[in-house]
DNA sequence: CTGTATCCCACCGGATACTG
DNA sequence: CAGTATCCGGTGGGATACAG
């Protein structure tokens, strides 16, 4: 990413090099840790930093911050800072982010049943220890 | 990819730690380079190793092999070896892999229009150099 | 509470060369 | 042609400590 002049997310759609129109979406939505963050935000609504960290149990504050910043920059998440003592920050899915919901549902639906097939394929490929 | 001893793809669906039912799918389908490989296979049908490498222009043979092996193990791609001289190997999407097509179409559809919004969000976040 | 700042290491993937 | 074998550098992310 980030090389010469200004490769935007959109023009990568037509980039001949990859010739894969969904690569940019994958970079934005499915890079490491972004899916759990988005999903948690989608499943539990607006919530604070600590709630997110607790729910995405193995994530460190550093990484969580990085992902949240990226998602905020991409317009998928909205950050609200409340200048109180102690400070309170809330995150929520943006309107744009919400348009991903059907996609996630689709993913989730595919997982049902097909994940099992993947497991079976792996076992068979590995020499079928369970038979 | 790091699926050694116990945790299968399927049981990660119910793993409390992530509590994100689509994470396993993301690991399988959207890890690095897998999307371009699957897309190219989907777009151009059964093809040989070199064709794939040529179409996914920046991929190295080593990485291409790794991804193809992974996809074959997961049952998403079928490898056919023809014992000729010189050897000929063909790859194609499996039946299971084909069930991903609607999903990819969905992704592609989301990209249309929304990618542009992401770009705008980024420019605004970065300080809007184009205004 | 909500992050930053460092240190550090494992691993991915690029480059290159070589084999059946 | 279809890979494998090595070397190797950059980077993501874990652990830990600290700041506003």
C-alpha cells in the first residue's frame, strides 16, 4: 500500500496488476483484527475502549488502538470523546460501516456447514487421522 | 496456517475468546494472497501454474505454491497433476470453492460506490488535501 | 480510563538460485 | 514447466511500562 503518488482504495479496483476487484475491500475490511472489532461493535452496539478490549479477549491495547484508528480513518467507525474525569470514549459503527452488515451475515451463513467441510478436507489431506 | 494440534476451523466458531463467528472464514478465505488466487481461478477457469503466476503479476512462485497448497488442503481448490514431459499441472476451483462465488459477487458489489466513500473519509481524516 | 512509548521477536514474503 | 531450497529484511503484533 502507500507507494508512489496517491494510490487510492478505489482505483485499485481497476489496477491491472492484481486484476482482483475485491482486493481493496479485503484490505479494508478483513485485515488482521478488524473483523473481530467490527463484529463486536456490530453485535453489542456503541461501547467504550475497555469493553471492546474485554470482549476481544486476546487483543492488546496497542493493537486495538491501531485497528480502531484505521477503521475511524476509513469511515467505518465513529469515535466520540467525552471530556470528563476520568475520560470516556465511545466507539460505534458508522452508517457506512452498517452497510457491511448483510455482507457479514452472508459470511456467517457460509460458515454454517461449509466450515465443517473445510475441516473434513483438511483431515483427509493430512492423512485422515480420524478413520 | 498455524492450525497445528487442536483448534479446528469449525470449533473456532463457538470459541468464546473471539466471539466472532466469521473469523474462521476470514482466516481461510481472506488471508494474504488467497483472494487474488481464488478470484483468478474463478475468473479464468482451470489453468496452469505459470498462467496463475502471470496473471497475479507480483506473486513469487514460492508464495503462489504456499497459497495453492493451503487452498488445496482446505478443499477450495483442486490440483491435477499430469505426468508428462514437461510436467503439466492444472488448478481449478472445487465445488466447495464455487459456493464462495455469491459471496465474492457481494463483496464486489459493495466495492462499487463504497470504496469511493472510504477514500473520501480518508482524505477528510488526513486533513483534506484536495480542498 | 484511554491510550502512548519502547523493546523485541516471530513470521511473512521478496529475491535468487537450483532441481526433477 | 513446476516447483523447492536458502537467505534475509521489513513488519505486525506481544509484553511491559508509563502518561494525560
